[in-house]
């Protein structure tokens, strides 16, 4: 895969990782906040546990979806850009061989004039316009 493709993949991977890390940090802050609310007595212990469990489940689902979508994106990118790889030396040699053959073919027919197809009229020379008179 070309170097620039690797750079794009690396950039996207870093972006996805940053998003997942941000979600994890937010989850940690949520845990601290719920623990503080439970300690103050503003929220019952069971209610806090239920909130944390729901938040944890949603965060894990988010992480899994992000990772799966990233894997799909990376696979599609690699598959799509795989055909854009530069030609190999073998490909270039084959192309030069074909060009050489075309040149030989063109040289062979260079002296021949194209013949008119049946029913085709001979091209007429355009009539020249008379010169304008100057005043």
C-alpha cells in the first residue's frame, strides 16, 4: 500500500482512538460524580449502581461500534486503494513491449494511404473566398 494511504489509515486510527479515550474519560468522571452523589446521600446506592451499569453498557456499545466501523472503513479503504499501487517493473516492461509493437505496426502502414469505403464520396477541397476589396 502506498505511503500516503498508510498515513491516512494512521490518522483515522488515531482519531478513533482519541474518540474512544474521550468516552472512557467521560465514563470515569461519571463514576466519580455518581460516587459523590451517593456519598452525599443525594442518590441511593442502588440508584447509583443502576446509573453506572447503564452508562457502562452504553459506553462499551459505543466503543464496539466505533471499532467495528473503523475496521470496515480501513478494509474498504485498503481494498479501494489497492488498485492504485504504482506499476511494477514487469508492468512497465510489458507496456514498453506493446508500445514497440505499435510503433512497428505504424511504420509498416505509414506509406499506405487510407482507401475510401464503398459509397463514400471523395472529399472536395474547400473553395477559397475572393479577397476583399480595400477602400
